[in-house]
C-alpha cells in the first residue's frame, strides 16, 4: 500500500467516522517502508497509533527511539508462546530472544505495551509463562485469542485438529493464567470463546462479537466495515465510498481473503463521534417494518446499541458461520454468546457446551463485562471515564 493511500484512509477515519485511535497491522507493520511517516501522520491528525507487532525489529534500541520520536502510542505484542515453542510457531530461529529484547527496549523507552496470545495447541503449555512475563515486564493487558474467526485464516487451510485445541483443553491452562493476571491486577480478555467454557469469576473477561464494541481497546464496527472492504485493503485498489454503520448492517459488505500487505484496523471508544451516530440513529428509525420483521426472535432495540449488536450478529452468523449446540438452548447466556465458530464445530462439534443455569437469562451484552476493570490511559480519560 502506498503511503498516500494509507494517509487517505487514516484521514477518512477521522473526518468521516470520528475515530481517535488506530491499530496498524500487517503482516508485520514494523517493516513497512513508510511506517514512521504513517505513525507521525496519524498523530498529526488526531489518531493515537498502536502497532500490532511481533516486536522482533524492536530488539534494536535505536529503532525503538525512532518509533517514540514518530509518535507511537503503544504496542500490541504478539506473544504466542515462549522459547523454542515461539520460534517454531513463527518459523524464525532466535525469535523469542529477539522478542524479549524488544520488550525490554519498550520498557526502557517508556512505550506502553499489551500482549496478544493466540491459543494454539502448542501455546497452551506456555500460558502461565506468558502471564508471568506480563507480570514481570509490566504489560498493561493480555488478550487470549481462542480461535481467530476471520475468513482470511478460514480460507488458508491452516487450521486443523493438529493445531487447534478443543475448548475443553484450553480451559484449565487459561484459568490458571487468568488467575495469575487477576491477582496481579492486569487486565485479561478472552476473544471468541464460548462464555460457558470459563469459570464464573472470569466471564467478565469474555469478549465475543456482541461484547467487542464495548471494549475501549477494540475496533469500531462502523469504520471497520469500511476498511475491511476489498478496495481499501488491496494495494492498488481505489478507495470506495464511505459507508455508515447502518449501511454495513442492513446491506452487509463482503470481506476479502488473505492479505500479505499492510492493512489498517480501527480501534475506538464506546462513544463514537456523535455526528455518525446521529445519522445512524435517524436512518435506523426509518428502516421499513418489513426489515424489522425479518429479525425474527430478536428483541426490538433502538439506536446505536441496536446497530452495533445487529452488526455483531451478522459478523458471527453470516461471516463466520457460528452455530449453537443442542445444550446451548438451555443456557441463560445464549442471547449474548456467539456459540461455536463454524470451523470449530466442523472439527469438534458442539458437545462441549455446558449451559449456564440457575440465573436469569442475560439479554444485555454487558451482562458480565460490566464487572470488569479496564485499563484507561491518561489521554483517554476525557471520553472513556
């Protein structure tokens, strides 16, 4: 992607969507030829830039300094295992040692950082170690990503029962790691994982599609729908017209396959730009009764919460083919849980579901997550608190 195209996308995110923060990912964004200029530009126009990175090139202190000078806000470091396990997962000998040096340099440079950890089979034995690394290094947040539901991986053919663990295999090591993080006061989040598969005390940390819009560290569905369109993501694609959240929800767009070039994803607040929502709410209220009736079995909601929640359902149901098991029908959290990813269900079925019983049915996606303490950086106090 050219720097000029990337800048135009970023400018659109501010001017059309009111975004105030951005995740820059790849591939590996630190090797993008114009990465420093892009970060500086984001800062200049009011987008606080995060890098989603393996941190390998950050093993050089002068590289960290350049990122600081460019205006980097923080890093989301992909820690998918430790030691030789990490080297094997990423296919780079010595990668773990370089990553540890990169994290040390982030600490020395005063650059805040968080961790992402994909829960592959080979990573499970290292979850306690990842939690301890977060505690020792000062990571703000640890995200455990149970099963990446995006179709770029769905079409790659890389997921199988050889590298994808059963949810029941994940549960024990994940609980131990989350207990460690909670005792240390470190925020932990579990992405794309059935709510019933975690201990009750950790349900506040489970974020599926319906919960993601309420996470101050996560992406905005409105601008994500636009940046996810093929024309924005292809290197030579011409930018398409700006779409509203309502347009993406009522007339969902299709998402492309795998990418090897730089891509940008947007992370934003629970309260997007009021101009966008004023428009979205007005449009929603004018949606025909026939469209409303097609949403059978759904409680009639209104305004921005309805739009985000309906968009979440589309992402789960239509894009990722999530399904519910037979026992899910007896679960009090079914209405706010996506269930089992379609690929996962094709590998393992849905018999692992353990319905949550003995409490009132949860209808609000915030039913559990409202109890979680979130890390809020100083520059976000104005809107996040």
